[in-house]
């Protein structure tokens, strides 16, 4: 799967929940490449902004889209990576909010 | 007749030697689990040492190869003529990866990336242009 194909697939899935991919297409392409790299390395699309433990069970909460995405978008308008954004920010290529990490530090490495 | 017996004995002996060699190889496998499998590269040892003991006159950045904010931070520092040493944690394996992550959490308990250690002691978490600019002035 190419990064473009992945983006298309993820954009469709996000739209079902009313989310959008970030307006900066190059940023999204880079993120898609990272997701593909993680899939090749670990066997699952671990969040590219977090360090994978290389154990699918441990990383189950940070497989993209992570379980924190809904709360992050509701509070900050974007997920931690700024890959997914709310409808309100869908056209803003400079929208990169500071999103607090919700993941319990005791999880993962 | 003797020639036939000798040939048969030599054949049996050869089979025994081959079987012994196969068994020996089979027993050796658990001592070296990587034998025959593709070895994964596990990061630069010198950068690991720097990551564990981050003392440098250049900024040090703990990052991930997959993290776009890390790439943007590096680019921003370099555009401002700051040479930065980048330690990609996802290049490391097993205990090295865990040890480096433990180190990162000392500077940033949430464990997010990037974490930049400026030579003046400032710690900047995330791609924060204003904070980086401020830290570069001092």
C-alpha cells in the first residue's frame, strides 16, 4: 500500500466519525510513510509519535488511530500527532496544537 | 564379498557422521537464537552512550525516526545554525531502548517526543518554535 492509498483509506474511516486528516498534505504524507514503516517494523501501525514497545498487546492503545484520539480531538481539536483534526480545523495547515499525552506513563516502555 | 561388507560399513559410518553433525547443529541453535534469522540493527553505541550521559556543547534531541514533529524541530534548529545531535530511540532494541526511554522520562515524565536538551540546560518538549528561539538567544 502506498502512502497516498493509506491516506485515502484513513480519511474515509475518519470521516465516518466526523474527523479529517490535517490540512497540510505533506505532513499527512510523512505520517502515512511513518505508519507504513511501523507496520513493516512491528507488524502493526503504531502511533508514529510514540515509542513502540514492539509488543502488540502492550501497544494496543497506541495503534493508530489510538484510543486517545476522540478525547484529544474533543479537547484540543487534534490528536497528539495532529494527524486527525476536528471539522473546525480541517482547512488550517498551520494548526498544530500542543496536545497533552493522556497515556498512563506506566504503560509501555 | 568382503568388499561389499566394507562398502556397507563405510556407508553406515558416513550416515552416522552426518546424523551426528545434524544433531550437533540442532543442539547449538538455542545457544544462538539469532543464527539463521535476520539480525536487526540496534542503534549506534556511541549515540547510546551520549543519550545515557547527555553532556555536549551542542543541543541533543531525543526523537523517533517516525515523528514528524521531531523532523521539524531538527530542521528548525539547523535553519537557525544549530547543529543538533539526534538520538532516535526507535533505532534501539530491547534494554537499550527501555533505558533510553527511562532517561527521556527524567526530562519529560510524559515520555513524548521530541525532547531537546539545550547546551544551557534548557529542556524543550515538542516542536515549540518560540521556546527554541528563546533558548537559542541565551
